[in-house]
């Protein structure tokens, strides 16, 4: 039997009880606090890619008997890599499968798990704001990080066995429940858009001002991601659907000041 076949059988057979899931996750949580060079508390303030690798290895051994790493190796794929993303603003994590060209003209598969670190650090600053990931309430960042890694490892497992993965499909949801007790495939981390609205009262369509190259400019908010996209009306700009021309600026949120409908600066912004 091949590691892929073993992994398939493992996925089909796993039926973890909620008690087993809870105990396993707590064991990994405690191990992270003991062994991570960065993390010493649940609401950690520093995170490294080596922490993601540590979680992957522990989860792979505990829940999949090491079959994820063994399957990747047996196929001659590149070792799995990990990344912290400050630009991801909707998904809490992402598993990517790529084909990497080799000097001899062949291709090797590559797998990467990325975590939305910016959203993770924006969350858990307000004690009243509940955070859920995969349908499970998370009391701190480390719990949320675990749920994200669990979700992305399921994408990896499905991709290794079936060549594709969809968390909106019934098979993924069944695996998520049977292995990790997940009741949903979405997250409720704090997003840049939520942060802009709550902390700065800036939303899509808000009038704002900012300084660019020593010149004060005013416009309307068009998008809110890792930076805020502001459209400033200008004859030198691009023609938009409303018949007006706009210049587009990408501005860090703290550099924006909200303007009320009369054109005055809103001191709360």
C-alpha cells in the first residue's frame, strides 16, 4: 500500500469523539506554550513560520499518523512551506498547491499553508467581541490559530487524496466534523473593514482626507483591505462608471481623517 492509500483509509475511518478532539487540541496548545520560541501565552504578540510548522507536525502525527508529510515525500513533492500573510483580508488561512518547473523540464508539486496574521493580531483586542473559527468559539489567538491550521490541513489532505478540495462541499464538512469537531467552514476574525468602521468610523463611501507628497487630498473610500483605496476626483484620472475621472490612492488607515458631509474634519476619525 502507498501513503496515499493509507491516507485515504485514514480519512474514511476517523470518527473522533468530542472528548478526544478536545484533549488532543489542548495537548497541542500546551505543547506550543512550552516549546515555541515566540509564544508564551494564548494571546501571543509574536508569531513565526516555525510555529506554523510546529503545529503542522504535531497535528499530522496526532491525527493523521504522519501520513500528510509521508504522502508529500513519497510523491517527490517539495517539502511543504508556511507563510504569514498581512495582506489576506477575508480568508483566515489558505492552502495552495502549485506545480514548480524543474531544470530537466519536469514539474514538482509544491504545497503551502498561509495564515492571515494581520487579522489574527487585530482580533482579541476587545474582550466583548466574540471570535469564532470553523464554528467554534475561540478564547484567544492560539485557539484561533489552531482552528485555522486544522482547516487548512483538511484542504491539504483532500488535495493529496482526490486532487482537489472544497470546504463548501459535503465531503469536506463531514471530514471537518469527524476529525476536528468543526461545525462551520467560516471564520469571524476581525477584518480590516470592521476595524476601520469600529475604530475610525470609516466605511465604504466615507469622505476622507490625507496628505500625499505634501499635498492635501480628499476623496471617497472605495475599498478597505490591508490599505484603504481612496478615489480622488481629477481630470487626470481614469474614467469610472459614474462618468467622472478619479485618481486612485492606497492609504494606510491611520493616515486618513474622516470628513463629514459639510466638508469639515470629523475629530472622532
